[in-house]
């Protein structure tokens, strides 16, 4: 028998997906009225919107003036692979992974690029690699916030300021929610659909002066498709970093990103965006500490994400029931909540341990998470009753 009755309150917005993420509070299609539709992205209006997107990104994220920021094809994946294909191979490479997306970059380095001198480091879901083992005089590829495990870098302290290698950092689910120490990062990538709730389309590629130096002094032995090419005649194509995109961008997506950035500035910039994600995580943390049947995949708070928050059911009956039963239980909880219309897309990622993943980035309202928490308890109770019936 289930014991908990359905909560009265429902989240006003049930969208807790980890990408595309919820639009900013108050968003509607009207925000896109000013889009330069049907116009060339090379016309004055298009170019100035693309340049604005770059300038606002720099302002909010605090990107140093001597770092380049480019809008590139194929979302975050495009930006990461463009960097890997263009920069790696000049020296040894360490690739770090503690969840599925990091593991994807390992595959790129080892199986696709087939780098000659590559070391890989991995950690199980919920943990992070031992950063003291990493050699930052080699190039290092890693994901700042592992979206599928909810484990983030604690900070940039393990990365020496005077490193010889380049650090290539996939920061797609960290940017705008966590501090990114740009002095420790040579390549930073992200896409618009995460913390800012923009549209998935284009990638952002941020390059340090040392990354640019590598681009201009090193030519990989493999061919580079046109959408990866950032240099011409051994010189950086500066236009890419002023809004002259390599190929045609969606001006509708650009408008939407500009809207998201303008909201970010209006509420107080990076500090306010981070504070919103932190407050959201706190709602889940309070719930987890009050309930012994649920826990974080990332047990250690210093590596726990404030965006992609991953939860597992710690109920001992379930732990004893085995992996398949746990997965079925977690799916049952997520689908009950979806059916009730109180939480959409909160099942754990397909490669991750069974559980739930609740996006806590800046566009999510803490009040919606507060309304959701009693529903978690309700759905858990419903599923437990089902299990008891089946036994
Ligand atoms: C850490 C990380 N890297 C890469 C990606 C792929 O991003 P995109 O689909 O924007 O290329 C994601 C998407 O969720 C991600 O979370």
C-alpha cells in the first residue's frame, strides 16, 4: 500500500531536462521578434548580432581580452572536435574521463585520431580522476562538468599556471553556472542550450593566446574538413572570432542566445547565474539529507555539480535487487512523474547508473524544484508499493 498522497502543489514549469534545458523565466517566442531572418549573416545586421553574441559572452563569463571567442558549427561537439583535430598531436596527450561525454573524447583521441602518445585516465560514475597523476606539460583534454554523472572539477588548482601543454576543456554544462579559471584553460567550449537555455545549434570556442600560437605553428598530419579549419596560410582566420562564421548560422538561434545573454546581464551576470544554480542544488541537497532512500551519485560536495544533479536510490531493498531491477524502478519513478506532468526528462542518462538527473542550471526556478521534491517522495512511494505487490 502506498502511504503518501499526491502533493497539491505542482511545479509551474516541469522542464528539468539536461539539454536542451528550460528557457529563461518569462521567455516566449516574442523574444525572437527582432531576429534577422531572411537576411545574410554577412550583412551588417547579421554580423553585428554575431559580434554582440561574442561580446556579451565575454562580458558575462569574464573571458580575458586576449582570448578569442568564436561561434562554430555543430554545437559543443563541433567545438570540442574542432579543437582536438586542430591542436592535438604536437605533444603527448592525456585524456580524462569520469562519465560518458569524457569517454567520447577518449574515443576521439585513441580510436579516431589514433594519437601516437596518448594516456587515458578514468574514474567510475560519481568520482573524478586523480588530477595529481595528470601531466600538464602534455596536452590535456577533459570535461569540466560531467553531465551524465553530475561530477564537476572542484576548481582549477591542479592545473599549473606555467604548464607546457594545452588544456582543452569541454565546459558545456559548467559555463554560466560554475567558475571557469581562464588562466588555467587554453580551450573552453560550450553550447547555447545548457545553462542559458538557448537553442542547440552552434558551439562556442574560446582560445587562449597559447592555443592560437599552437594553431599558427603546428599542422596536424591528418586532413581537416572545412568546418574545422581555423587557419589560412599558417595564420589564424581572425574573422571567425569577430562573428564571420565559417558557414551559415541560424539567425533565429543567434537571436535566442542574445535574449538569454541579455536576461543573464539583467539579473546580475555570472554571480547571479551561479547563485541561481547553487540555490537550486541546495533545494535538492536539503531533500536528500531529509530522506535516507535517495542520494547523490557524486557523494563528495566539492565535486558535486550544481547543474546536472544526478541521484540514485539508496534504499537497501533496491540495492539488493540488482542492476536491472534498479533501472526499472528508476525508470518507473521518472515515467510516473512525466505522466503527472510534474517533471519531464529526468531519467538518468542511458550510459549512467540507474537513477534520476534533475537539471538545476540558472534557467530553472528554485520554487519549481521545491514543488517537485514532494513529488519525488510520492513517486518513490508508489513504486515501492508496486514492488511489494509484485513480491
Ligand atoms: C559534457 C557534454 N559534452 C558534450 C555534449 C554534447 O553537446 P552538443 O549536443 O551540444 O554537441 C553534452 C551534451 O549534453 C555534454 O553534456
